[in-house]
C-alpha cells in the first residue's frame, strides 16, 4: 500500500491537489460490487490531507470556467445542518447527524469542563451493525484536539468520492468545527483528513483533469 501525503492551504487547494494526485497516481480498477458496479474508478491506497487554513472562504472549490462546480457554499451550509441534527428521511438508511448530533454537545461540554488538554473526545459514526448495511457509512470518525489554543479536526473516511463528496463533506465539517470552537471559546484550527479509499469515478475523470490542468 502506498501512502500519499498532501499539504494544502485551504479546502479549494486540497481539492485541486487531490484531483491531480488521483489522476497521476491512482490505482485504476473496475467496480464489481455496489451502486457503481461495472464502472471504473481511480483510487489512492491511503491518503493523508493536511489543510492549514480550512476556514478560508469560499469553502466550495474554485474550478475553471466551464466546469460544473462539485458543490457551493449554499449547499455546504445546508449540509452542515445535516451533520448537526438526527433528522432522517424515509429513504435513508442512516445520516451522519444521527450519530454525531448527540456527541457534539458532549464534546463541547467536556472541553469546557475538563479543559483543552482532554484527549478523549473522539466522535464516531456507525457501529457493529453498519457491516450489515448495503452501503455502510463512509465517514467513520471525527476526532478532536485543542492544541496551541485552536480546535483541530482529524477525520477518517473509509471510502470517499472526491468529486461528489469531498468538497461538501469538508465544507460542512469545517462549519461544524467553527461552531464548536466558538462554543468552547477557542480559535478555529487545522484539519487532517485520512482515507483508504479517496477515489474518482470514470464519469468525473475529464472534469478532474480540467481542475488539475492535466
């Protein structure tokens, strides 16, 4: 397994650098199971994306003219509420919010009560029964750390669609981090994202090439 390490200034640059990395270094294969069965995708074995200033606006990626944007700040703001509430539509097997929502206030309260050096405050998504789902949760972990007076997120996705997921997921998580930092009374910090399955489906390869200027 090859570990890819990407440094980025903000969310937009992270998206650009991930597009380039997958297109030049991704493992290409045909999907034999799941919702995209029969199509191809390029995927990094394991990636660490370190984003220094994820609060930089706009949160949605800046893409070349003529390329349909994969997200927007308005959609990201709507998605952020999805992370913070446990509401679930009839057709949904799960939402991230049903797991995260009960934990967010607890994390805030623990930091306020126990101080910034508390290292126990890791929010999980899914459980043992997730293995029985047809499409288990992609986001599995939102770990937190206060260091140097700032709240940082360490995020793990087991599988992660770079085009249709990454920009909105990170934008929403960034807004959640800003909210939590304000409630705790510290500054907003960095984001470190990990995944063993950051990928691009073949329908998005040409779009990603335009973004990466390849």
